[in-house]
């Protein structure tokens, strides 16, 4: 098992938290004798300070002349975009906590679907597998009898699916709910010896019973055509036998999907810890036109990170994607500027190696730190209300700004490719 470390801040901060830094201390309640937490907020930023910080950010961002690097590597994606009005086009973004909150991906999703049509939510985690995960275009939940596998606390089982994470139970009557719109419903799950059964109910009328029993651990897939529009879907386990779910897929017959596959605290090598036959089968089933790899923050923060191992891991990750989805373009996105008093330990080196591997492997690259204003700009993002107080994560507004910028620059490269 490869090294896997939690992101330096609590995942609970990721859901558009307020920019002001907080500190807590325990005090005693005289009437009950119980301790309670008192939250102290940092003094609000003066309006003129906020405006000055935003002006400095805008100035530095405007000065960046380079856009997406190695844009020719996106040729197959650009070709698919030209036909998105006729058939579905899937974009999958793997990443860490920056991706998991869906703010950044959702900004790109909204922008792309306004131009190329709404392909639906695409892949969605089953239930709500970890704190900090969300989708703006779907709502999911699960009963309390499920446990999450593949997260930082339970990462020893390689039988994970597309998103490297799953929920499982061995108890009858456990439920998973999904509310979203689409024209077809898919469900990725694990076939396994002694696997249990579950029932799927769609809009209180359509029901299917699925068995997850199989000779060996292998990918299973359920597919059901739907009437266009919003649907309420419930899965219920039917017996006391193991069931493991990887995720839903809710699609329309044409248009673009932007699918969020981020996990709090993840390193890029998480992809290599998952059973390749299962993962490759599910990635191939999604048939992505573009795969975005958005990692680096957690690697940059670890004293145990190794540059040569990182080069080898990135190279193998790219190879694994190409084996599973040979028609997909790949875009690697570097980490943002991070760190309170000084940059994260290996931040510059991580970015340099990502750029190096992207060039060698004919992968597109986008330098997030450069495009947010360069090294040591993160404190201005916090002062401007665009960054959280940990000087690592952005606010919802900050992530939306980055998502729209990246989409605009990909579109610019797309336009330029037509004139070459």
C-alpha cells in the first residue's frame, strides 16, 4: 500500500466555509458543569484591505500570458466537443479535497453545459461516503448501516471502483437514496462470493432485484432506461450478505457531463492502489473524452514524499488511464499556492515534476499556482475573501473563479486548434 496522507486541514472546512479564521477553546458551563466550545473569529478584513488584495490578485492573474500547456494533447477532446450536441461526452476529474467539494468542477460543469448541452450528472458516489463530498446537481444519502471503504481510515482493500472509494454493508434493509435528473440510470457494484441482493425502486413504481454474487471479485453493472426528467431512486438490501456499491451513473442521451471524483486527503497514487481490472472496466464504461488529474497539495505537504517515486507513479497513472480509455485526452492540473508562513514543503518540486511528466507523456498541463497569481499570492486570496483561513483551500467564490478561468482557457485552446 502506497503512502496516503490526509490533507492538512479538516475536510469540514471544504463546503464553502467562511473566510475568517477561527479558533476555539473550552469553557465550563456553571449550571451543568459540562465544557462547551467557544468559537472566536478573527477580526473582519477591512473593506480597503480586501479591495487592495483583490486588485493585486487581478493584476498578477492578468499578467500571466501562458494558458493550457501542451494543448495539442487535448486534440481528441476537442474533436469530441464538436459532436457533443449529437452524443454524450464525459469529463472525469480525479483529485483531492479541492475537487471533492464540487465548487470548482461545478463551475466548469455549468459553463460547459451552457455551450454544449446538459449530459446529466454522470458518475455520482453511492450515498454520502465521506464528510466534504457533495454534488450540486444531485442529492445522495444512505442509512447508517453502511461503512465507507477506500478512505484514509479503510484503504487496505484494493477492490474499489472508479472513484477509489465504496460503501458496503452485510445487513438487510439498508438503503441508499439518489435524487437527480437523467435519461438512463447505471449502478456500479462489486460481484463477490456470497454477495447479497438489493432492490432498486425508481419513482415508487419501477423495481429491479439485483444479485451481487460472483465467483471472484469483479465489476458488476446495472442499467435502466428512464423517462427524461427528475427521478427519486432508492436501493434497499434484501438479505444478510455483503453488498458493496461503487457509484451511480445518471446520463442524458447527449451533452456534457463533468464528474467529480475527488477524495479528501488523496494523493495521485491512490489510482494505483485500486484493482486495475475493476477500475479499468468502470473507467472504460464511462468512455471519457477528457480525464483531469488534479492532485499535488497532499504530496507537497509530506516529509515522506519522494521525487523519483512520484515520477514513476505519475507515469504509471497515465499509462493506466490510456490502457482503460485509449481515446481520452488527459489534463494534469497542478496544486494551488499553499502555506501560511511559507509554501508547503515540496510545492515547487511537485509542480515542476508534474510539468515534466506531462511534457514527456504528451499530457496537457495547467499551472494552478501560476494562474492564481504565482508564489506567495495565497494570503491575498484569503484577504480578498477568495481563500479560507488555512491558506490552502479556497472559498466557494474562489473555486468558482478558478473553474471559470480554466474552462475559458481550455475553450481558448479549442478555438485556436481549429485555426492550426
